[in-house]
């Protein structure tokens, strides 16, 4: 089998086009602490997309020395700003800040990253909520393959709060049977070999070998790793996996663009401009 490519760029463009000119006008505030270059790029891309869609947008750049109290005051102000429907604090934060307390200071109704403990609880209880952008983008891609999810065997590799765990919750909501693999998992190859759907969110270049993939499986590669040549490479051995998969996401141009698209969707939903 030779896999069809799940083109995240094209799907993201389609998703965001539908968000232009919404009313009420959605508003997004993005908070960047410090000067980490990668974080600065992510934040700029998010703000630019909000601008492109005509959303109200604010980017707040705070110094790396900002105190917890100062940051909480900024969030308090944004929580009470009616123009702002979505608040995102770019992670990771400098070590002296308590990330969990910072995220929990965001009004859950404005938690467009879906990382707040209230959002997490609602997600697992199958209540309406703003769900984390990357796994939500993966679900949108899976939906577009047309592959039935009910009863499908899914393996998620990686158990972070931002990707792996919410990915499990979202797949389970669609009646997949989900295995969550991590660094202590014995015989990862055997788990992957049983899966109809593989989602790799690890951060280790080409950890998942093409030969492990079950014939006809859908392979979603969330990983973004810098190869020795400086190029982006995923967690999956792309060429070999594409020989066996029915659908596969490339890196770059796969899950990455979907993350920003779903952030915009969440902001529109938080504004009440979208169901
Ligand atoms: P993370 O917090 O570092 O978590 C990595 C997970 O991978 C951990 O649960 C870890 O297990 C597991 N792991 C590490 N080595 C493993 C191995 N050899 N076998 C099996 N599991 C292993 O990472 P993250 O934030 O979830 O991000 C994962 C990747 O996705 C990164 O490359 C990141 O850049 C990328 N990412 C992409 C997007 C996007 O928009 N495309 C968004 C977010 C993240 P333990 O828990 O046992 O340590």
C-alpha cells in the first residue's frame, strides 16, 4: 500500500477560511514570557493568524524576570477584558514561575489552549469544553480520512498533558479502544503493530519504524524534531511507514498547521461565534 497524504496545510486553510468575518468578533490575547526564539515564532504565527482572520488580537511580551504576581495580574486584566475571548500563555515558562498555577488563573471560559484543570476534567467527563488544539486538530484530520473510528484500535505514543493524554480522551470519546504508550512501555513495536490508528507525540526523531506499521493503518505524526541538517523531522520513519499506511501526515505540513487552526476555532467558540 502507498499512503495518501493528510495535508495539514490545506485542511488548516479550509478550517480557517470559514472563520473570516464572524460575529461577534472573536478576540485572542497571547502572552509570551521571555525571549525563547522558538516560543517567539509560535506566538508570532498565532497572532498573525488572528490578525489575518480579522480577530481582535493582543500580544503581550513580558520580560523573563516577570514575577508570578505580575503575570497573574496580567491574566486578571485579560479575564475581565470583554474584547478578549481567548487567552493563551505560551509554554514553557521560565523555571521560577508555577506553570500550573498560571494556567489555572485563566478564566476557564477563555482557556483556548484547553490546558486548564477545569477543561481537562470536562474533556474526560465528555462534557462540552475547549479541548487542546493539537489533539483536536488530529481529530479533524482523522475525520477527513473517513476511516471509521468506532471500535478502532488506537495507539498514542507520549503522555504529555498537552498532546498525549487529551489525545487519548478525544479518541475514546469517538469509541476507539486506546492504548497509551510512553517511555516505560515494553515492546512498543508490538503495540504499534496492532493499531489501526497510530499517533506519535514523543519528540524522538524517527522512533516509530515503518516496519512496525500495520498494513492500512492511519499514521499521525505530531513530533517536530530538528535533524542534524537542521531540517524538521517527525517521530515516524516517514518513507517506510508510507509504504504500509493508508493515510499519513508529513512533517512539516501535517499536524503543525492544524494546531493554529484549532486555536482559532477555539477562540471563535469562546466568543460564541461558532458552536
Ligand atoms: P513531552 O512533554 O516531552 O512528552 C514526550 C512523551 O514521549 C513522554 O510521555 C515520554 O514518556 C514519551 N517518550 C519519550 N521517549 C519515549 C520512547 N523512547 N518511547 C515511548 N515514549 C517515549 O512532549 P510533548 O510536548 O507532548 O511533544 C511531543 C512532540 O510533539 C515533540 O516533538 C513536540 O515538539 C511535538 N509537538 C508538536 C505540536 C504541533 O503542533 N505539531 C504541538 C505540541 C508538540 P514519559 O512520560 O515516560 O517520559
